């Protein structure tokens, strides 16, 4: 019987050198592979840029040396190539790759519908997204998602260090957590079901088990807004923690989490950050003001008060600008949102039941997080449900935890795409989502 | 204006010592917190077990020393307690916690509907799952999900080391990847949509960008099977890699990934593994046989051949037993499944188009992975779609990648709950899912 041995100790598949191994191969002739990203013809030679292992490798084609006609290479064809790794101190990587032999593995059936190998993809957002499977091959487009990965890595590493347990909770649910009409319905065999707007109930349940939990996963909002800020499906970073002394502990935890996320971008993605010109914020502390204070500040600055219960997008922008001018911080916490605008599980401020022990975090002009302390007493929770016109019987499995003993607890939800998008100062959050879903877009 | 500083440097919230910090606090009086898990009355004193930070802490209550009446403590009440951390070499942790003061933070409104603080929850699977928010508080139930977390951590760590990029792909899609009728429908505003059966199309698209990608996220299968092996929503570990030399490279990668997953359980969860009596397999190499060989072997052993195109659950069990007897391995790869039973994107074996360059991995009697090489040529893919009765126009955004140049590539999907369940030798995969979804169950 044949056996398969683990890749690390496997001689069978190690013919090809991976892009990240090349720096240790100077002076050697090795086989590499990649998609031809770009061919740049010069006098007497050519640069052949290969997309390999998510990097761009520059190879040098010389007729006298390369045993293959240049005309046979087309953009986006896939090749294997024998190259000599020549030391070259002037090159960014410290070496040049001299093409010796080329073997074509596959040829594209057509040209790319959009030019993808210039500095930026010169197309409307609509076109960029319509051809997403191809336009993501552009170096800048791909860099966005390496940075997003680094943000999520930094978040996960921090939360694990803080003894949070990572969980996976169901997305098909029998009740929405956030209320309202922005929920997707589906037929689940003979039952009516919904897509989870957040893992809220489940992460609270798990506080009773592990005390501190988090999840990084999809959530679904059937919002009909067609704006540059909204996605109908997005990746939510949710954490929830028990035995808090005060809801400000949640904000301190988030501050640490964001420090770690930004450090991770610096560490893992220096090239991508440079390519995109990312300004990575230094987070030492984050200013914090009450919702009512924020409203008064905005009124003084001449903002019309259309919505006394919330901050509208223009107010968020203006508030961020004011805070940056005053403190230098590009983040600001706004606390004590009105009870009327927060969900039924939000804990009211005992000193003023019109306000909740809750917060939003704004970053560069936009809300990226909503969080707060939750009600842990059964009686209080049932009463608040009734006040909000909800029937506690519809939430019987959720209320089990309140009945059977819950500590003071709270948590937050952070939109990964929004965080990425604000970090990169994009004009539209769709640019920070691989395959965005909006009211009109269900493909690719 | 107030400011929030990061939790690590924050003095405001550091009154409570976390469970994992106690080992460094011997000889000190500190404040801890937790849910009262169990009260064990002895002669003249009592043990009060606290669930704190996901661990069970044993505290000693003595009337002469503890400034609080024992009768006021009830199971699952939440407390803060001042304790003296006394060195005790006979204790597993090296210390005892002597209760000094107790402060009750919250009292449960009712007793647990199921006894949760015995060694095991003595209830039917139905009851266990109906009261999941509470029954997960049992130490053994919780341990299952620490082990699951460790498996996912080991997988993620390995894939990152192998330069895979972690991605997040949409779960609301316009086309199913796996075909068949087991797909959930939903109304997406004015369009018809589906829940993704797998991230198949998207991870293939991303091979064109990052070469190696993975995702750990939910997938949805509307299978009407009500068996101990099926979940209608589960967590799928998917990877996909480009420029493979041979589909066996995928199996070698999976072998390494599983080694890392098992090492992670050993390293992160020694106590949980001991509590559950987990037999952690040593993976050095995995035997591998062709589907037809497997069928012949099973026929020789007297299995009736009901389904010539697939292995049924009884055959999977029997095959695993035979392989274990022959080789000692509890894993076995079965390769070259019939083309008729594999999806349209599976690459046929050029030596025999009736078979595909594909594999399943069986572990302790059950399939836990399906994988294989995919078609990368546009013409071949369109032709196979037509053979399978599919209209290529329905897959136009997927086919963009084949048109615009794709390398030889392949990947796999691994069910995280199945992997956990087989590792723990459970009788039902639902036990390895926090909040399972099956044909009847949509709550909790």
C-alpha cells in the first residue's frame, strides 16, 4: 500500500522553490513558478514579472541566455521556469532572477477584460467589482486583503493572549438579535428561519461557559441602504466578556485589541502598507466623550440636529475632525447612547435609565464598533423586553442563561471591512471586501 | 475629556486576579471571581468549586475563617471573593484557595433545568441540546470546545507557516458549488439567492491572486438526512493551492496540517484531553489506496456492493478497521473516486476519465475530508459542465478565472465538527457542535 508523508518531510513535491525561499538561494539555479503579470521589453532584454506565492518576482529575460522565445509568453499564462538567483545589491530583494528555461503550464483563453497590471486598476468601482476574480490579481487590490488578514491576525493574537476562547456559532437562527426589519428570511425545511445579524445571543451564552469568547465570522444585514458605508454581508469581529467591573473595561480591551491589530499590519505587511501609502495610527489612548456631550459639541459647531437619538454620517465625520484637532487622535469613543436607540439587551445606566452603558468607536469619520454592557438579571431583561414590545417567550433559550446565573458582562462587534477601509482611507467600504454583497450585487 | 487606555496598562480594572494568574500569587490575598459550580460539604468545612476564566477553581470554605454564611451561596450564583492563595503541594495546581470574604454579584432566578455539575451531564442527547446554553457549563462539555479550538489553531498556524492567506468569502451566493438539491434558498431583496455549500468557487478565484488560500467558516447543506453524521450547518476548513505538481501534494499538505492540529491539542489542552480520555493519534504518514482497490478489498471481506460509485457509512467503518489492522493507522486516504460522483470542477484522471484526481480522508470510521485537483483549462471546464447538464452561462463569473489564466491547482474541505467528533470518538457529530442545526433543530 502506498503512503502519504507530511509535506514538510516530503521530497516528491519540493522541486519548485517558493517565492519566499529565494532569498536563501542566492548563487543557485532553481525552478520557480507563477502567472506572468507583466512583460516589459527593454533594449536587448526584457523584464518578466511573475506573480508567485502572492508576491511579484522580477525575472530578467535575455535572448542569449534564455532558452525560450519571448513571444510565446503572454500575460497571465502560467509557467515553470529555471532561474539563476544572482546577487544584486541594487535590487530591493538583494537578487535578480535570470531566466534560463521556461515551461508553459497553461495559457489564458482570452485577454483580461480589464487591464490589471498597471499601478492601479483604472476602472469604475462597478467594473472593478464585476470583474473581481480578475481585478484582485492587481498588486494594489491584493495588498488590501493582506492588510485585512494582518488586522484579523493581530486581533486574534491579542484576544488569545487575553484568554478569550474562539467559538463558532450558528448563522441560521430562529430569532434576530438586533431587531428591526433588516433581517434575511429563509425557509429551513418546514420552519421559518433567519440569517444571524450578529452572534449576540450565542456569545452571551458562551460567557456563562468560558467567561471570555470571540468569533470572527460572517453576519447578515438586509439593510436597503445603498451607501458607501454599508455591506449586506460582512465579517464581524465579536467579543464578549464576563465579570466586568465597568463597561469601560470593554473599551480598554478594544484599545488593546486595536493596538495589536495595527502592530500586526506594521510587522506582517510593511511592503503592502508602503504600496498603499497606509498611515498606520499609533494608539496609546483613545479619547472618550458622552453622546450628549458629543451632540452639544456638534451643535456649537453649527450641525443641525436632525436626529437627537443618534449620530448621522455627517456628524460622525465632523466629530472625528473636531477630536483629531483637539487631541490628535483619529479614534474616539462615544458613550451612553440613548436607551431608545439601543437593543433590548443593552443595560441602562442606573443613574439615568434614558441612557445605556454602551459605546460606539469612531475611526477616521465612521463608526466601526458598537458595544456595551448587557443585562444579566433575568427580571430586568424580561421587563426591558416587554417595554420594547417583545414577547419573552420568543427568547426562551436565550433567557435560560439569565435564569440560571450570569455575571455582569458585555462585549462589542467590530466590522472588519470598515476597519480595513478606514485604515486605508477608501471612499467605499466595498473596496475592503473581496466579494461584496449589496442591495443590487449578488455576484461574483 | 476622558481617555481610555489599553487594558494591558490599565490600573482601573486590575482588582480581580484572573484564574490563570493565580499560580504566580502564592502567599498573597487576592480577589477572584466566578460562577459557583458546586458546593461539596465536608465535616467542619466545604469545598466551593468556582468556574472562573473557563477553569474550575477549588476554594476552601471554613466557618472560622470565611466571613460569609455558606447557606447564602447557591449553585451558579456569581461571586467575587477575597482568597488567600496557600501553597499546597498535594493539590494539582500547587495551591489551595482559602475563602476569606464573599460578595454576591448575581443570583440565579431558578435552579438549572438539568444537573450540570456532575462528571457528565446525565441526559439524553435531545435534552443535552435543548438546554445547551446551560449544559455547556459542564466541565466535560466545555472541554470538547477547547479541544476544537486547539484543532483549529493548529490548522491555522500550519497553513500560515505554509504561506496560505486567510480569506473571507460570501455565504450568500447566486449559484451553488456542489450541485444537487441540498441547498438552502433565500430571497435576497428582488433576487433569488442561496446559502453557500462551500467556498469552492471563491477559493479557486483566490488561487489566481494569492496562490495559496484558506478559510475557516460556516457552510450550509440542506440535506434531509437525519443521521449521527450530518449537520445542516457546519464549520468547514477549506484550503486551495496553485501550481501543484500532482494531487498527492494536497494530501501531503493535509497530512502536515493534521499533524499540527494534533500537536496543538497536546500542547494547549492536556487537561481537557485527559478529562475526556482522548487518544491523540500520532501522524507520521497516512496509507493511501485507490477507490477501486478499496471496493475490492471490501468485497473480499464480504461487504455487499450496494453503491458501486461511493463508499457507504458501513464500508467506511469496515475499511478503517481493515487499514488499522494492516498498518496501525487510524487515517486512510481513498483516491480516484468515480467521475460520475464528483462535482463538475473535479479533474478527470488523464489515464482514465472515468476516475477523478480526487480523494477522501477517512478517520476512525468516517469521511472527514473531500479534496482533489480542479480543472484549470477553460475549454475542459466548459466541456465538463455541458457533460454534467450544466449551462456554462450560469457560471460566467467563475469561468472568468479559467479564461484569464489559472495554474494547476486543487484543495480540500475538512469538517471541523467531524474531525473533533472522531478525535473524541463520539457517537454523534452534534456533540462536537456548540449549537447544532439539523432537519428538526433550529434552537437554541
